[in-house]
């Protein structure tokens, strides 16, 4: 693992394009592989995680051709093997560090009758709980053997699946997506997923584009309360994913936006950002913190709104993130903690227990990192409290092998008084290989 140091910057200026969206890239490769046509995907994210997804569908029988590579994206052509046509591979499918991949693909493999698959990954993947997807799949007739009943490696014996109604206790786009994908292969009518709060809806959008019948019923209520919903999918014989271009990833763009807000003398614009309503919860939080941001919607790609976000430095005030917002900002919550160090007053995040089950325990990771850099932070069971003290001194932090903690440290270093060393900074390459180059390009 390599270390990196980021020195204080007097100001960040310029514009850059957001890297392709990781969530959409994963889903496009999976639906392309399990589809019946040849799908061309432009601006597919070129990262370790998304390369693992290409490798997985290729191991199952898809033809994967990388036609070009530029600006952090790939032009990929995938000739699919069909929804029920996955071949039994000669060895384990290596998902690397990709939690989205293992939790989504297991739903599709569970319905491949008469075939056996093993899913495994790195040490981080082996620590992440899988029972939240394997248990409901078992109710549909799936046969899955997990290590210690809750961890990878997973051994999947393909079965005929039965439709079921699932009621999630924790809002999770990965769990929801897994069960919807399994529902495509089920019998006896629609499979429904009741989620306690709205989560990112890329799977539903892409399934509709590929010809599946998906319905969504959302309960309305008090804006500060979660918005429960029921998503239903009908079984289908085949999927035909049309060609698509992947929008920019708002979770990756968030690091540059936050860098522009907390580094004095900054004016940064990030272009090509996906503005899907289920992915931009951070922007609402930034508005409450008094952040100087401007948002413009420019176009649509892959059925998703795309635009630009301009961020300029200025004063911030603390804010409270309520449970209703957590599912829509889950990947950006570490940055909310960082913002809290530069804001006046307290910044509080609750209802985010899911952060303990990411690539690392992100609640502990964020709190430890902020403290190591001179911040005042306290861990809660389901979140954290940060008290603003006018910024951060700097120091040394451990990425814990977590890409988002590594990138958080880099942004903090630019805005700190003494600079920050990130141990294990190469973890950033899992989701954003060009991050360091892009971030340093903004330093005057």
C-alpha cells in the first residue's frame, strides 16, 4: 500500500469532468451480460471495482470487448448470454473489492437452474455481511452456502426461484436491486420489495430500459421522515439493454465540490454530474449549511439528468442529517463529517448504522481520521457528531483500505493548515483511479 501527502493549497480553481458513475457502470455490465443483444456502453468507469464486473460476466460466458479508453472511461461492447444462460465457470468468480457486484450478481446466479457458482473477493469483501441478501433469496428457493452463514465465499446452487414479497428493515439499494434481479427469474407473479426509505433507483430505470416491467409506489408524508415504497418486478424471458452512455458519478464529484467549499479562495466547477434525484441528497445538505453552490441541468444520459455543479469557498454552518436523508447520501456522509470541521456549530448525522458495513466501518474511520487531523468528532452507534473549530490542523490518517476515506484525507490535506499524509492512499483507485490527477489539477 502506498502513502501520499497533500499540502495546504491557497485556493483551487478550474473545472473538470466527473468520472463515470460506478453504480450505473456495474448495473450496465450485469444487464448487458445477462441480456440477449450486444450492448455498447460509452464512458464505462475504468476502475478496479468495475473491471471486476466485466471479468465476472466474461467468466459466465459473455463476450466483452474494450474498444477504447480515455478520460477515466472505457467504450465497452458486451455480447450477452441471456437471462438464464450463464455458464458454470471453471473456478470461483473474483469480485475483488466490489460489494455492489457480489450483492447484485448473487440474485441473478441464484436462478440459474442446475449450475453451481462460487463468489469470492478480497479481505474486505470477506468481512462484509451477506446475510441481508442470502436470507431473503433463500425464501425464494435459492440454495446459497455462506461462510459462517453471513460472509463470502458464497457457493450458489442455481434453482428455480419463486416470487416473494420482501420487507426490508434497512434501506439498501444493493439489497433491493439483488431481490429485483432475482425476481426477473421467478415464477408465480411479481416479486415485490418494500423499502423503509427511498434509495437510489438506477436498477429500476435500467430494467425498464431493458424491457422489464417495474412499478414503484411511493408513500408521501412529512419531508423529514423516510418515504417508504413498494417496488415490484414481473418475471421476464429476456432482457435487451440498449446502448448507453454512463453519466458522471455524483459521489466522486462530491470530493471536488467539497474541496472547493472548504479550501479558501476556491472556485471549482464539475461538469457532467449525474443529477438523479436519488443521488443528490448531499446538495440539499450543502444548501442547509449555507454552501456557495450553483447547479445547472444540461442534458440527459441513460435516462438520467446530467449537469454542472459550481462550488466556491465561504462560511458554513453546522447541520443535522436526519435518517430520512441517509439512504440518498450514504456514500457522501463521510464528507459531511469533514464539512462539519469547517462549519460553525455542530454537525450531526444519525440513522446511518449502514456505514458500519461498508468497505470499512466508516463511522469509526471518519471519526478517527478527523481526530487525527485535529478535528473534534464523536462516534454514535448510528452516526457521528462533529463540532466545528475553524478547520483542521492536519496530520496522518489510515485509509483502512477504504477508497472514500483515502479521498477524504486528500481533500482535507488541501484545506488543512499543515497538510495530511494518507497511509494506503492507493485505495482511491478502487472507484476513481484518476482522482489524484484531477484533484491536483485544481491547485493553482
